[in-house]
C-alpha cells in the first residue's frame, strides 16, 4: 500500500532540538549500538534503481516501490460545480481521477523504474514521453475547467512535472518540461536569453570574411499579473567595437522588448524544432494557454515555407532570430552563496571542484520552497545531474 504526505504542498515542519553534548555521551555509553536513524523528512533524493539512479521529488514517499505507480493528490476546489468527468483523464499509464464525493484530484504516474529508459526494466521512452505530453494537455484542460484549487506560483502541470521521477541528466524535464527532441524550452521567470551574432563581409561565411561578433542578454521577468515579459540586461556588446557603426541585424533583436506579455513563452531551436531549409536560427512564440501554443508550434514546425509573418497568429506572439545567430538559455544558480548564470544543460561536475565532489551539498526548489537533495556520496550519478534555475550548491 502506498502512503503519502498529508498535504504535499505543505510538508511537515522540521523541528531541530539542541541537546547538550554531555547528555549525548551518557546515552551513547549506556546503550548498545544501534543502526543510524534514517530521516524521513521530505527531500529530493537520488535513489539507486536497478542498474541506474533516479531523482525523486519530496512529493514521493520514502517507501515508494520502484515497481508501483507513483500516486499523490492535488487539492480540488471545494466549491466547484465542475463534473467529475471533466477532472478525469487517462493517457497510457498516466491517470487523473476525482471521486464524486471528494473534490481532491488524484494523479497516477508510471512506476519509478519505468523512467530508466534504455534498460531492460525501463519503459519505451518515446511512448512514455508522448503519453506524458498528451496527459499534460489533459491536465491543462482540467485546470481550465476548474478542477484544482489555486496553488501559489505553480500550475497543476508544473506540479506534476516536478513530481516525475527522472534520470539525473533529464532533470530539465522537471523544471521546464524540456526534452531535446521535443517542444523547445518553456521559459520561466529568472531565465536569461543570450543572443550571439557573427558578422561577415559577404554572404559567404568563411574565416577570411569574418568581421566579428555581438551579444545581448534578455532576462525573463513577470509583471504583477504573472505574465512573462523580457528585459534587456545591457546594451548590445560588439567585438570589435567598430561593428556598432554598421550593424542592423543585432538591432532588430531588440524588437523582443515589444512583444506582448503572455502567460507562456517558448523557444524553438533550429537544431531540433526548425527545418534546416529555414533561414532563421530560432523562434520565440508566446500565448496565454499552452494548448494554443502547442498548436502553433506544430504549424511552424511542419510547414517548411512558414515564418512568423506568413502564419495566422490568433493571439500568439511569434518572433524569429534570423541570420548567423545563436540563441541560448542561461540559468541562475548559487555557488557558496553567490549567484551566477550558467549555460543551459550545465551539470554538477562542471561547477563543483574535484576535491569537493564527495562532500558538497545541494538544495533544489519544489513548488516554491527549498529542499535538500540527499544522495550517497559514492554514487557518481550525482555528478551527471543537470542543474536547474535556483539550485544552491555549497562545499
């Protein structure tokens, strides 16, 4: 039988008692040795499963079996008149259920071992991920229908994503719903867009025609109503500085500041989302609901001759980065209390010195609160953990 926290959104408070050292000595000397007590306080943890390791969220109980479905509840609206069938969905091994007698909604995810893709015990990766994305669309519909109670700073789809067991290098899925072969990056507050351009004296891109490079940064911010917008971090920087006298391409990127605020923005990368016969390197699309965003993305990905100017937007913002340009994402993390931005996809091993890799500590956010990430110091899989925005590391 699975058990769970009484309310996963409000984990139990941990009270620390300070006991005099002399009392501890007396207790130790007067009692036979015992096995160390294992803490069951909510936390992230890296758990060995079969031949790999999985990152489990504070919402998954410590006694969770690797073979049993993950199950938890999300508070429903107590005064809701929404019919139960609007709060029910099934996509493969993903389920959403609400009893007619109870407003709370129960979520079922595949067993932890199913997320060890590529192993003999893991599920089929493509099938599982496709089911997950379809399920999240169902969750968005259920939220629009009024199935869930309001949660501070988080939507139901994000709460579920943060609860999905993942391999360490897949943890961007938890924070941003990101998969390299799918959907681009869903932007969140505090992320940063970096736009770098290379300049050439002719259409031929070669070393002899190379003139220089420019870069500009945009922070993803929110307004008082929670809509995403973009803020320029600094003026466009040129190398050499003389490029600023002739540049027009980089100045066009500043039009990003004029995009209408939207609830959701997504970056579509050239490498995976944009066909290779396009003459732009990335696109930025935004909408106030994810279903509309998903639909627009399918259009721009499937039509080889489509661009923002030729597509019917229907309330969707669309911005293209054209020319010899690279768009990347940076995330803020804390290293020994100091905030710095690192490139998207940076792993623990890249920021923790070798001498500290057996003793460092890490905290990560879950539904807006920080939790320790517990792991066996001898499990080298922790070094493969992909960092997400807000992670705190210390050593």
